C-alpha cells in the first residue's frame, strides 16, 4: 500500500495533487484567516456600536429622582427585557444601586473593546446626569463570541471541503492530462521494446501533448528510417566481412572472440558459434600464445606479424596477423586480419629451392654449383688442398631424347643422377648444369690420381643398362677433369678447363675421361671462336654456295648441279664444311643456314631457268631442317617465292635422316613429293640401310657414296658395292648418281655398269654460280664441242 | 468534537487590548485657554463632533479630531459620541453629503492638535487628561 502510494505520489497526477494541495494548504488559511479576521472585527465593531448606542438611548429614560429601590427595579427591568445584562446606577457620591439581577461575582469594569478583561461582558457607562450620577450597563459578549466561533468552524469546514473538492478536481484533470501522457509512455515503451514499426498515434486535445506526440512520431519515423539504413549498412558490412578472402576476427581487450567471419571458419575449421567467447590463442600454436599479448595482457597491435596457427584438426599452419585496435564510444575491441600464408611460404621455399636446384633431379643447379665451387676453392686455398672438378656429359643422349621422347630422356637423367650419387662421398657435390651436363666437385683430394678411381667408377656404373619405360637403354659418358690449383685457381677458369677436357673426351669418341691439358685449351678456344663467328656469318654474307655439276654418264651432258655450302671466313679463308656444319648443327644455327641454302639455290636455279639453262639443282637438307615441323610449308613457300620449277629441285637426304622414325619419314617424303620435287638419298651405303623401308620411300635417286667409287680399280672386290647399289636402284626404278668420280677408270666402270649420272672432280670441282653459269652456257649450246673434262684440262 | 476557540480568541483580544492600553484613559474635552467656552457638556460635545452647530457668544465652535492615539479616540467615541468609530465616520459622511459643510479636521499628531487649538480659540478637541495638563495654552472644558 505504501509502495503504491509512493508510486502514486511520484506520478504526474500525484505530484499535481500534492502541489495543488500544498498551494491551497498555504493560501487557503491566509484567505480564510483574513476573511475571518475581517468578519470578527466587523462583528465586534457592530457589537460595540450597538452597546454604545443602546446605552445612550437608555440613559435618558432613567428617572434619577426615584428612590434607590425604584432605580434598582428599573435596572431589573432592563435586564429582564433583554436590553442589558447588567445594570447599576452610581451616584455622584460614589454609592451604587445595582440591579438585583446582576450576578454576584460580576463587577463593573469599563470596556473600550470587545472581549476586554476576558469577562465575556462589555461594560459601559452613560454620561453623568444632572445630579452627577451615571448609569452603568453591561452587555453579554457570549452571543457574539459564539457567532464568531461558529464562523471559525464554518470556515474550517468550508476550507476542508474546498480542499477536498480541489483535490478531486486536480485528480480528475490530472488523470485527464496523464491519460495522454500515459498513452505516450506506452507508445514510447513499445518503441523501446522494439515495436518501432507501429505508428505512434495519441489522440488528445492537449496541444502540448499532441505536439509532443507528433514530435515523437516524427522521431519514431526517423528512427525507423535510420534503423533501416543502419540495418542495410550492417548487412553490407556483414556481407563484406563474410565474403572477405582473409579471416577477420574481433576480440575484446581480454582476447575473447566477439566475431568470427566465414573465411576464419574455413581457415580454422571452427564455426563462428563455436569460436565465440573463446580466447584467440586457441587458434595459435601453444608456444605462440605469449607473443600474441602485450605485457599488459591485451592483444598486441601489429602489422603483418607471422604466427604459427593451429587448425581444428591439429594441423599447424603459417599465419600472417595484423592486429589493430578499434575504440568505440564506451568500449574497445581489437580486429585481427588473418592470412593463411602456408601455401605462400611453401611456394617461396619451393621457389628458393628451385632457384638453387634442378627441378628434374633435385640436384644443385648451376647457381648453387658455382656458389659451392667458390666456397670449396676458397677453403682449399686456405687449407692448400687439391680440388677435383668433373664435367660430365652423356654420350648420344640427344639421340635418345629425340628418338624415345623427352619423358624417357628425363627419366634417364634422374636415373643417371641417382647412380652418380652412389659413386660419390657425402662431401662431394653433384650438380646438373642443364641438359645432360653434370658436374662433380671433389673438395678434398690428396693426389690428383685419386680422381681416377672416381672417374672409372662413374664410367663403369653408367655402362650398366638402364631400364626405363619398358626399354633397356645403354649409355656412356664423357668426363673432363680439372684440378685446383693446377688447372685454375678461380671457379670460372677451372670450370672452363674441365669443360674443355670433357669436349676432348667427346672428340676422342666419348665413353671415358680426360684430364685437362693446355693444348686442349687451344683447340677449344679455336672451336669457340669458330662458333661465335658462325653465328654472324649468315648476316655478314660470309656464306656462299658452290655448285658441282652432275653429268649424264652416256652423253656426258650436264643434267644438274649439287649446291654445296661454303664459308668464306674473313681471316681463316674458305672453311671446309666438315669443320663448321657439325658446329652449326650443335648450336642450332643450321636451321636458318639450311633455309638460306634452299632459297639461294632455288633463286639461282630460277636464274638459270630464265637464261634457258633448265638444270636440276640438288640441295642437301640438314637433319635438323628435316625435323622442322614447317619443312613442307617452308619448301613450298620458297618455290613459290623464287618461281623455281619444283621438278628441277632435288632434295638430298642422308640415310640416317630417313631411317630414323621411318614411319614419320615416309609421310614427310610423300608430302614433299606432292610438291613435285625430286628426292635423293645421299651417301647411300654408308649407314644402316633397311631395304624394306627403302622400298616404301618415294626416293627418285640413290647417290653412291664417294668411298665406294674410290674403291673401284683397287682390287678384286673393288666396285662390287657400287655395282650392287646400281643394280638395286635399277630394280627399284631409281636413278643412280655416283659421287667422287675422279678418273677415267671410274667413269668407264660406271658406264659399263650403266650408272646414270656422276659427279666429281673428274668433270668439275664445285664452282661459284657465275663460273658455273659460264660453263653451262658453253656446254649447253647446241653446237658445243664434246664435254671438256677436268681431266682433259 | 467541538473545537474550543474561546480561550484563543480571548487571549488574542487580551493581547490586543494590552498593546493598545489596558486601563481606560481619562478623556477630557480641551480648548484653548483663550477659548470663550468655559464648560462643555457631553451632549454639546457630541453635537459639535457630529457636525451640528454649537456656538458660544455667537461664534461657532470648531471640532478637531485627535487621532494620535487609538485608545483615546475609542474612549472618546464611547464616552462622548456613544457610537463606534465606524458609525461616527458613517454619520459624518452622511451628514456632510446631505447637509453640506465639512468634516471635522483630524490630526494624527498630538503636537499638531495642540498647535491648532492654541491658534484657534474656537477649536475644541479631546485628549487624555495628563496630556491636556501638560499642554500649555490649553484648558479642560469638559470631563465626560
């Protein structure tokens, strides 16, 4: 009850009531007291006025000549008639004649004011008569006093009633006022409890409250709008957070997780619900937990710090954390951006490994080899040790790679590297420089001859067959060996010399090893110089073609020429083909040279064609050019560009070229035949000829190698091979050209065995184009004399 | 329950009376010693102060009200005028309104009253006997 009363007194109505009551309680007594005072004063004044007037009026009626008893009786009459309540007459002598009806205790005591002397009587004396006597009268004040008391009581009752009614009215109007306020309160509470979408309509006639309700409704609408905008903004922020590629986690200053985005879920394998409230260090390796916090126990702000993380599976991962502090109005939190850098670090490690190691074999690569060699040499220099450096190259690896495919070649390299490792000590370094080139550093040799054991061991180990891809492969190696400090004190010099020694081994047929010697260096230097010159020979115009005539055996007429490549070196003079062609094939320069040869020969053939000297031109195709995938297109374009008749172009191929990948070669040859060109098989008989395949090749001409022609006339068996080849060609309906004809005997033999065409110094050496043109002009004239042979000249 | 206010009212009345002079003052009628009035009866004084013409030797006397002391005034009203002060004011107002003339001059300062009387021999006023005795140039002409 008291609580309800307290609540009521704290309410608007209660306060209004209390205020009203206080105001009235203060003001009403003042008002009533003032009214009462005025009323009392008026009553008293009226009483006094009446008393005085009555005394004045009664005074003349007294006959003082009467006896004392009569005067007393007159006084009694006044009292009995109610005109006075006390009466006596005072003689001039001072004697009094009181009325017998006066109270015994009553004693005249003149009053000037109502209530004076407190005797409830108002005593007044008349003026003296003629004899000096005075009439003294007394009037009771009780009636007036009672009247005044009634007035007081009535006033108090009135005041109480007033207060009561005022309270009721205040409560009534207070309720009326607070009703609207309570409805506003209910509406605002509804908003506070989330019911913000319901309009706030408070119907009231009180303008202030109505205005307040309107303002609150506008405020609600603003809140609704802002809440909507905030919701949209939050949704966008959440979407950004959830779709972020990196993990984003917020924690409180104690490191407890407050938010955990989807990327973090994926990263750690925990759902956001599971992670919520947990310490972030739960997701770090135990040894990293301390580093995450500052000495004050808060997450340490950092940028790009690397930590070891822990996934749900227990698997560790490499993390990059950026921790920033966000200060809100009344709270702080820390945002942790998490990147899983495990893959990146692994990739970087892989890159670092790849930078120094060969990806195929896992051996140190050239960079690491050089680094290690430098270190070993520096150490050896201090300790005065001997260092052995091996350069190792696989023999005929290119053949295996080209014939069996790169995958077989790669597997072979891996197998070789494994065998080589077994041949070495742990302190030795085996590196792969690229292709089939390996190096071996023997850092500590007591004597150079100790390396012989290693080299022999390697050669023997590699001699054993390799079983790769279901094939049994045999391979050998060429090793070049150089020693510190005898063959070089610097890494580059030592490497160069070991390489030179390795090439020396190659030149000696491979399959073995050679120690470096200074003459080797001279040869290698010459070869290197030739190599660099050859690269610029084409663009400097140092290459040229000579043409050797091909002559009909019976008519001795020139039917064609073979284009032969020559290199006019500015310093060395004319370089023979067998010196630079292999070098060009090794370096790959042979392709542009072959194309140049083809185009130059065709252009020259066209020139002879235009002069009315239509002879065939034989062009040797290099093995590399033959393997070019665009060979057909290249030849077709060249013929088209030069306008040379295809039937006059004779493409000369070697046996080894066509026998390698026979099936593919058959297709290529048929394709070339579609152009209308002639195909010749050069140096026939020197290689591994398969007659069964030969039948399938669309070959037009067989060229007997000069070595068979040179044998003619040397003994009983001389010329047998040449005869056999001629017979075989005839059976296969091919023409035969004999190369290297130098004597009458050669020509006679060939003519006897019905060879078709010959070429050689017997008729003419290879000539420059202009000289050959002159020869052709002379020779092909209808009235020209018999062929002038070189031998005749 | 009946509330007894009589003791309170009596006490207040008593207090008021104490403040104003408890003992009834002895009021006397006073005029200048040069005044032709020898003695004045209460009835004459009443008529004079009610504005009725009262003369001596063909000269009209002039009432002067002494309002310096409320108790003296009240005693004068009771013993001479036999009416209350308010009734007296009403009477005077009615008389002046109906019959013309002027209201008796009233002075709230005893010195002024004394000065007026000393200057005008026809002026008559009232004051307490002791004051009259100590005021030079005045004489008591009546003792109501």
